[in-house]
C-alpha cells in the first residue's frame, strides 16, 4: 500500500543526523515516547530509537514494528521537521493506535511551537 509508505527519503539514517536534532532542536516527553525535533527542509524526516533499557531484542523489535506502523499512517500529517522519536520503557505496552494518537498530539504541539 503505497499511501502508507515510509521511504528512505523520510527517514533519519545516520547517527550524525540524530545527534544534530538532539543538540540543535527542542524536545518533549509524554507517555510512552519522547521526541526531539528541529525545523527541517521541505519534508518531514523521522528517526526511531528504542534502547536496551526498554527490553531485550524481541521486545525492542516489537516496539519498533508498532512504532514504524504508526509513523507510516501519520507521516503525511507531520509538519516539515526532523523528528527523533525515543521509546520509553512504557512503550512495551502501547499499541499502534496509542502510538498514532501520540503522533497526532505531537504533530499539533510541534506546529504550535514552530509557528
């Protein structure tokens, strides 16, 4: 389904990009996720991080899969920023719907702060 793709052009891929957002941007934490963002170019780029503090490899991969699915559905609604999303320990219990709801609230918050 191409409408819900998460292409490489919409991803932060290199460590330097993640570090630049963390150091040069703003951030907030709410619920199962934390975010850092900085105004980017013409399109949104998203990077996902799930550390070993969240759980073992199987748990982390499950969280990443659900989070990627949520980002796929909400990507078009996100403002044009570089966004790094960090999963917190409570993310292990969160569903795709909860991640999507968080992304919608985060999108509104980022738009308001960047305006």
